[in-house]
């Protein structure tokens, strides 16, 4: 498993540099992200391909390019959409415009659908693991592609390894540090750091008091799953409620004598900081939180809560009172095998700037916020 995780991690790193990767499967693909590809990457793609390239997009991004109303559309059943390419489209600046709706773009021609290769879902999944926009230039690879890729210094990775990576990385999390860190609202606190086996991503557990001892005695400690938010947690952004949720949860745990806050490296509901800032741009153009993510090609929520379940199990906690307004987090922990998950309401008041953001959480994400929503 470790070899597979390393291969995926290395492949994701190559994509961020705009270097093609060979995706192995029944019908191999050579792929490179539209967001980062340059002239050299395009030349390497052509050198390793055995046929014309197509542009693979998440269905919601393809719908936006083809001028279909993303906000009104249901999620398409397809995992990916393929568009034909031409010399006019195969230019780095044009490809970036096709991938990123926030970029200035003048499409040289109307997008035309093409047959979608079988490995397209894995190709987009690998781009997402690299925290890149799910827009990939891909071409069929010849029978000797693996040997040719090795000779060119390009990385090859199995499609199955890519699709299995979120689960395998979550189950392989291990503690790497455990140290007291007194906090302003919780002096009796410590941080336990977890690292995935490929050393690519690290997650933190903030323990207030001794929740593991309470769990061993049969109690269900208060637990909060909190996805990191650079703008809200660190800068105090008013666009979201993340900062107040973080500090409020720690203060409540201290008042109750203990708890666990799982601080997960899943910025922007799992799309990463750069893409979250792009989503802010789309929100400023009139889309709500959910549709802004979808216009970029991401799902409404890309987070992996199996990470949280693994961390709790490593801490010896299998009964929790989950401090959340999101029923999806409750369902995720229950599906991961925790013995008991009871939801505790997390009260956060609107601040005058994030009112619509909170209303969208309730109306479209199903969060139980107790807000009075306009019909």
C-alpha cells in the first residue's frame, strides 16, 4: 500500500509542475492539467500519445463552458465530460481559460463533446488530489507507453491506486507528535499531530483535558470536526463562520472539562485554499457557495471524513457527542464504524456579512442552523 500511496503523491506533484503523467489501466492515458501545462508539457504529451487529445472536465464545469445554467442543473450522472481539441484550443493560455472561470478568456471556438475515455474519472481525481482544477488534457497512450515514459523521465501511476488513495491515506494515518500547547481559552490543551504514510498531508487533534480517559470510562466526549480555514481561522474573515466555530468549540470544551477538536487539512470543503479564493470570486459574481464550487468543477463538498474517524480510533475514542450543525458529518462517522455518534448543536450567529453564506448552508447543504430563511 505504501508504494501505491507514494506513486500517487509523486504523480500529483508532477501535475502541479505541469509535467505529464501516464495513467495506467486497461486503456492507458497520458494526462496533464489544463491549469499548469506549458509548451514543454504539451510537447511531452504529444510525444507519448497514440491519438488525438481531449479535454476532460468535471460535468459542472463543462456545463458552464457550454453555457448551460449550472445553478439550475442537477448534478450530471457522468463522472467526466470530454471535449474535442484543436490547434486553437491547444494553447496554454486558452487551456487555463477553459479550466478556470475566473480567468479572462475568449474561447476561439465552441466546445464540441467527444467520446470520454474509461480512465477519465481517475484522471480528474488525480488532478483534485493535486489541488488543481479538475480539467485535464488527456490522450490515449501506446502499448509501450510505460517504457517510453520511463525513458522520458515521466511518472506512471495506476488508475486504481489513484481512486483508492483517499481511503488508503486515511486508514494509514499515524501519530507523529503529542505535545502540551496551552491555549488562551483552554490552558489544559495539547496537540496530537497525524501524518499520512506518504508524508504529504498532516492533520491535528487538539485535545482539551483528558478526553481519552473519559472515553475509556465509557463516556462520550465532546468532539468537533473542523476543516482548516486560513481566511477565517487566522485572518478573522467575516465571509464565513469558521473562526467563531473554532474558538467557540475550544471554549465550550474547556467549560465542560474536556473534548477533542480535529483540525483537518481540508481547506474550502476539500478544494484547497487557491480554489476557495477562486470560489470567492465566483460568489462575488452572483453564485452562492455551492454553485461557485460547482462552476469550478468541484463537488459541493469534497471532504473525506474517514480521516476524522481514523484519528478518533487512534485516540481510543469510539463514542462521541459531535458538535456540528452538519448531519453529513454525523452520517460519515456512523458509516466509519464509531459505536455512538450523537449530534450537539453548534450555535453561531450571523455577523451581517456572512448571513447569505449561513443561509446557503441551511438551504442547500442541509445544515441545521435554526435560521429564519426567506422563501
